[in-house]
């Protein structure tokens, strides 16, 4: 599994990168065919908006692609909500293949 983490409009500290990598380490146990994972952590510089920290996750598996996006007031919260939504998508896709 190839993992790529990109930060846009800011430099991530080691604590944030470790948090993201720790959660992503759970993915191979959920789906065997994951080939590539891209994480984008983006800071929107809108002066009057509270939810300006955006996390996007894109996962490539053979013949399918998963994508989630979430925004909130912290990168950890944004990533965690996006990751949970991603887990739901993966589980639904696996259930469809079983039926």
C-alpha cells in the first residue's frame, strides 16, 4: 500500500502526521486490494469561517475508488470524521460484493 500525505497552505507537525499514519495503518486489515492512499490536509484561509481545516482521503483499489472529504475546526477532527466515513464506504462496498 502506497501512502501519500500532502499538506496545502501549512506545514504539518509530527504529531498530526503520526495521527494520520496511525489511523491509515488499519486500512490493510479492512480491504486486501488497497493499492494507493492519498491524504490531503488543506487550510482554507477564509477569515470569518470556523470550519476551515479540510481533510480529504482518496483510496484506490482495483476497479474502484473511494473518496471522502470533511471540514471542521481541527485537522485531527476533520481527518477522523473523514476516516470513519471512508470505513463505512469500504464496508458497504464489501457487502455489495458478497451479495
